[in-house]
């Protein structure tokens, strides 16, 4: 089983990206499942995903950082036991810090994970503003990710993309940065970086 965690602040395009990745996984002959964490009591993203016949499990109620330590490992274990997916995609809430998600996953006792990847999806249009307003959160997400994804290349200017790249490179110069438009479709390099095989 491959575990993919995609974090990103609200409005970065996580749900759109995960749907595209799930569709790509199916086309590759893989069985995907999606674990959505939302702050509210009623899941919105998962309702959209269910309409597309994607398997979605949720951890609801409270901030992901507070509830994952007890709920995420058990929910993930049940998902794996019930569905036996090849790929599990976790979408934490926009306020989640990846290192706390990783810490919670240390309590997972289900089937072994053959590979793991974590990515942060950043909004190229708003990154300069978000980094000023939410420095600790955005910096934490970038520092904890294996892959950095700059989204919304379809709408961002060359200057906005260059500024976003510079922000990320200043924080984590050693990490790969991939630019994409989740809305328009994904480059094969994105699939290769995030999905097995």
C-alpha cells in the first residue's frame, strides 16, 4: 500500500488534485481510497468525491491537529481492512501541520505501507500574502513535505510563479518543486512524484 498525504491551506486546490490523482490511479490499475479530514461536522469535499464513485472515509469534528492522534490510525486501519486499497490519499484540513499528521500515523498498526509520500499544495496566486499572514503554518507545511506543488499555473502570472518558487526555495532549497494546474490537468511528472509505479 502507498500512502499519500496532501496538505495545503484552504483554497489551494487539494480536493481537485486528489480527484485527478485518484482517477489516474484507477487508470493505472490501482485501487485508490481517500481519507478526508474536515474541521466542520458535515463533510463537503467527501460528498463531491462520493458523487464521483471514489471511496472516502472521514475524520470529522475538531481540528485535524487535535483529533488525528486518536482517530486517524484507527480510521486508516479500518479503511485498509475493509477495502484493501493500493493507494490511500489523505487530505488533512487546511489548517493541518504535516508533522502532526506524520506523528499521528506512527500509531497506525494495520497492513504495512510499502511506500509513503507527503506533499504540500500551495496556491501560487496567494502564496506571498499567505506566507506573511500564516508564516508558521505555511513554513511548517513546506518543511514537512517530500514534494512541493505550486498550483494554479493556469491563472498565475510568470511573476507570481517566480515569486512563489523563490519563497519555497528560500525555505526548502533541497526539495523538488513542481508547478501544475490541478484544474486543467496534471503533467505525468506530478503522477510520477506522488503515485507508485
